[in-house]
């Protein structure tokens, strides 16, 4: 009986080896493939005109079919529910997540940006020769652009300083009125 038991044991030990050699295990994890959109291929023969609506804090391309924004030396394009960034208005474009956009762009929906763009462009068309708003067309000498930017920044600082001065005067007046009532 010992020989029969030993033979059965040897046979059972060799059987899994044989069955493993013939077994094919295939495990797949269902990860949906997300197609990566190709970067946009847009080309402007002439540099687009950008206007800066005072409420937004960045330039918007006008009189073009694309939603193109210029801020801090970068161009941002909204196309197909996605944002793209480039150093030049003709690309090459790289995808950028919404949370990586500059805060002034993130603060507005694309619909609101379009409304501001249309409103500012109508103003530009009406006042074309006398338009006093901020505008930019790539290709201007960089020196000219920086000079214009500094002038606008200086005007903004001056306006803010005057607003703070006015607010302090009003606060002082209000404080004086309240003191008079307490006596």
C-alpha cells in the first residue's frame, strides 16, 4: 500500500505542472481609452488685433473666429471645450487644464469673455480713430508695447491712489459724523 500511495502522491504532484503548462490565464482591466485631441492648427496671415476690456484684465482677439486671449506674454486659445497655450499667436499649441490658466481668465466663463469682447469691439469700431482703450497687435516693436504697458500701469496706479485717498476722506468724514452723534 505504501507503494500505491507513493505513486499517487507523485502523480498528483506532477499533474498541476502539466495542467499549468496548458492553462492560459488572461486578465484585463477595463480602462477606457480617452482620445487625446490633436493640438489646434490655426494660422493667421496677419497678426490679429487684441483689445483689453477694462473689467477683464487681459487682451482678447477681435474680428477673428477663434477665442484667443493674450496675457503675460502667452496666448490662450479656447477650442472644442478645451484650453491651449502658446508663446506665439500661430502656435504651436499645447493643452492646458483650466485650473492652470491665469486667474484673470479662470474668473470668467467663456461666454462672459465673449460678451466683453463683442462689447469692446463695437466700441472700437464706433470710435476707431479716437478709441482710447488698450489695444495690442503682435508685431509691434516689443519696446513700444512695453512702453504702452507701463503707461497704462502708471495710469492704473494713479487712479487707485486717488480712489484710496477719496475713501480715506470719506471714512474720516463718516467717523466725524458718528462722533458727533455719540456726544
